[in-house]
């Protein structure tokens, strides 16, 4: 018996349809037309264009950029800012730089050091950064003056990165930076002075001068020049205004991938090709913006952050799909490094299960099954390498091990590996991501693969459990076992995908057909005549109680549900043929 045979031996079982009595809906073939109407609205709301916006500080991470002062080796420059503390406190700071620096807070020295190499902060999870080093300093309640003296050492980068940070690398909100200058908008909280020779050092025990006479010249306090950076446009008429559909995002990847499935050489594939080509054209500039201008929340930043499956496995789906359709060197150049990240750099538990360092280290998120598995299956086709099938299968089996509650047959949103416990709620979309990922694996995994039979058994058990929580009107709820939570569109669409494909492929009995149709009829009630989809839960972190999920807002045409709605329509149309 080989390793996979051992891993994938499980308890067998035959799915038996249970649950409430559901109305049998008419069998007209409207799934495809509705899916196209939704896709048409997405296309109309997508602009392949930019507008210029002022670059601003983001995430509380201070970028003290002396480059505009052009200091040469041995010259010194100063920076000052105001740090306002909520209470008297001792604050820990993350710090990265290359060169020599000294830092004072309220005229008291708190740091002095030298680094030969700068470790530019890396965002290892949402809003969490790594730094060269750390130091701590006391702050009084209210305003505190902080001053940095930097001595240039060419060719080192004359930029200092500083953030009040918890030990995990998150922003500590106990204090806030500002320049102290009254103005409507500021691109930086820091005033800069210099450069001048090292022999002339400011007296840090006295009030800093308002200007300096340097030989026959004058040095004034200045700010780094205000840059105006390109930002992807969202048209004013778009139903969804929070982010442009052209940006790199896991939900956009799933959405465009779904639109591609509407045809092979018509307007929907043409839209996908335009999306792909436009993205590829922007990469040379935006890698500069991210790595040199430190626009950590600028357009396309997730391509270069590349520290989670949200940044990699799901956004790349339409690109990998295009590579399956035709050889394209530029597409391959983007796809292969992301495949390497997913295979070799993505956070995992010791047994290889995908995980994240948030909200605590080694947390398994149900969402990540879809964020990773479909792309692994694409890579198996692209490369012919069986290891991708093996990895996808291990993820499906292990996610079930960690997240499934055997009493309900449902998946919890997360597994906290440090505490060896599951999270609080059966969030609908989390279970939906699992269902779609499992349906993708069954569709593409070779039937002779050692995992296939167990994956099929698990899928049948999952579908059997889910239909018991389907409302009589066809919907599933935001919290699956809480009928007092709202009817949620994206999870209903996701379960419809799995059920419809399951019946069509013979993985499920024909009795499940009415559950799939009921789900689709429910989804249709949330789509208006313009193709706008209502009732999609907004992006959702791991909640520590059910009420967190029940209070989440819904957003029209949120891309987190658009791919599911389009694919559900496609699957229903195939089921009815």
C-alpha cells in the first residue's frame, strides 16, 4: 500500500437525500442567459483606465524618505514628526534602514545604530509587516516629538521605515503620527531638514531650529515631494464602488475565470483576454511603484506582496486558464513564479495543509481551499506533473480533518492550530468555497488517483449535510445553522454549483436535482433586470462568535460572489440540457 493509499483510506458511505420537501421548479433553460446578463454588467462596470491620485501614508507604516534631499556619504539629514499617544505608555517600534541613525523622543535618545543592508518591510499577512529590528520607548499621554538623524552611507537607500508595532508585526494603535502642520491632506507625517556636514549636529536638548544658515545658503524644513500615482478607475455608474474590477484580487480572479467559461472565442473570452493583456502591460511600472515608491495599497499591490493564497492561487486563475488555451510566454512568465510560491513558499502546517499567520499563527481558513485547489489542478494540466494532483487532494482531505464538525456535517470557518480548536461559526461562504473546490477536484482528478474514492465519499457526505440546511425557499443562510441569519446569495450560488455539477457528473443521485434548481431559483430572485446581484456578504475575517457573521453587511455586485453566481448559471444550464 503506497503513501496515498494510506492517507486516503476513509469511511465509506452512500449519499441518501434528506431534508425538507422542496418545490420542483420549471425546467426552462435560462441559467446561461441569466449568467450572461450578470457577466454583461461586470463587463460594463470594468474600465481599463487610470486616474492620478496623491500618494498618501497607509497602514500606519512611516516611510521617512530622504531621497529628495540627495545626501551623499557622510552628510546628515534630520526628520521630525509628532506622535500622539492615547495614554502614558511604553511603545514597541518596528524599524528598518540602511546607514547610521539616531532617534530621540521628547529630546531623550531611544535608539542609535547602524545597518549595512536595509530589510524593506514585507507584508506577511494583511497589515502585518517584518522589520530589521525593534526598539521600545516611553511616551507621555498627548503629543510627543520624535526626531531621526540619518547619516548617509552610499549606495545605501536613504529611507527609514518605522511603525509602532505589536510583537506579531501589526500596527499598535496606541499612538498616531502627524506632522503637526495644519493642512487638509498630507502625503507624509515627516518634516525633513538637510543635508549638511556631519560636523554640524543639532542640539537635541534644545528646541529644533525653524531654519538653518548653511554657508551662504539657507536650509528650510521641507516635505518629500507629493507624488501622484496611477490608480485604476471605477466608473461612476458601476454597481460596485469599493474596488475596480480590473485590480488583482482573489475575487476578481474567480469572477473573470467564470466569465471565460461562457464561451471559447466570443465576447466573454475577448473580455478575459483584454483583462489579461491589460494586467500584463502594467506590471513593469507597478513593480517599481510597489518596491521603490512603497505604495503598499496602490493598484496591483497584491501581485507583488505575494504572501498568501488571496494574492496568488485565486487571482491567477484566468491567466492559468488562458495558458491552457494557448501558449503565451508573457502569461507563463507570470503563472510559473506564482505556482512556485503556492507549491514551495505558502504558509503550511507540518502536514502540508495551507494555513495563514492570522489572526494567529498557523490558522487554517476554509476559504483557502478554493484559493489554492483549482489553481493546483490547472498546474497539473499545464505541467503534466502529478504532484499538483497530490497536493490538491491532500488539501481537500486535511481541510476536512481540521474543519468538519461530524455532528452537523458542516465546516467551521477556521482551525486554530495553536489551540487545537475550531472557530465559532459555520459561515455560509466558507462552506461554499469548500464545496466549489471539491467539485473542481472531482472533475479533474484522475479516477485512478488514490484519493479519488475518498474525495467522492467526502463530497457526497458534504452535499447530504448541506441540503438539510437549505431553506424551503431555496436559500442557505449566512450562518448555516442559524435560520435567523439572513439569506445569503454567494453561498447559495456556491452550493448550487456543487449540487448541479454533482448530479450532472453522476457523483450524486438525481434526487439532488431539485435542491440545485431550488438554489438557482433563489439566486435569481437576487438579480435585477440590469444584472446587478444583491445579498452578497462583504469580505469577512475570522469571527470569534456567530453574531460577528450575522452582522456582516451585504454589498451589491461584490465580486466575492459574482464568479459563483455566473458559474451556478452555467452549471444549471448544463444540468437542464
